[in-house]
C-alpha cells in the first residue's frame, strides 16, 4: 500500500486481483521475478488510478502501464547492461520519455530522469526494524520523491508509480 509519509494514512492501495494458481505456485517455489503480474493501484474506495502488467519474463521484462480506463500511458523496458537495474520508459506515442536507473550496484536507490534531469527518486527503506520484516516476508518499503515540476495530473506520476512496482517485482523480489 502507499502511505502518506507525514500522517501514516493509506492514500492508495496496491492489489493483484486476478492471481492464478500457477502464478502463486511459481512465486512460492522461488520464481518471483519471472512470473506475470497485474497490479492495480487504487484509492481506498476502490477507484483504480493505474494498472501495471507484465506477462511471463524469461530474459528482460517489458511492463505495460495503463490508466484507470486501460488506456496506454507507457511501457517500461528493462535494459540489459546495468549494474543495479535500469528501465527505459516509453510513452504512449512510442517515444522514450524517462529513464529509471539505479544509483549503485545494489539497486536500492533509483533516479528517474527526463532529458538528463532528475525528476524523481525511489529509495528502498532499510533500517533495523525493516531488517526483521525483510528476513521473514517479501515486504519492502520504498520512499518516492517527485519533483514539483511534475504536475499533479501529469501521466508521468503514473509512470513513476509503475516504476516503483517494476523495481519491486522485477529487481528486488529475488528468486529463491
């Protein structure tokens, strides 16, 4: 779920309403980063904001991001040569619009750039209290900061949300 960092209130929920038994089985036996996903980000009232989808991934991931009406917003394409992880974001007009790149080889901090300028950052929160949770579950906590230059109704915000889910499901779930 997505929380307001100041109040702790849930502002958006992340759900996978249509997980198949096969997908659940493959995730359980350790192929999490290869399985398909269909994540719906919605308000606590159930109004969908964005949908992030990927089919089975055997080599590099290609993720589709759509709006509340299933209209294409963009695609995230995983790049092959990167140390901590890198995605290219292709907008609905098939043009590269953003780049998501790990800032180190461990892949816990990511910069999102538009025209070589940072417009957002994604950081994996990791402290002593998170360590215990991380050891026994696959729950991760991310902090997302978006520049004021990205307007509130800009679809770029939805692509940034898609990037967070992509980082979590494709890079940080870890097989096994």
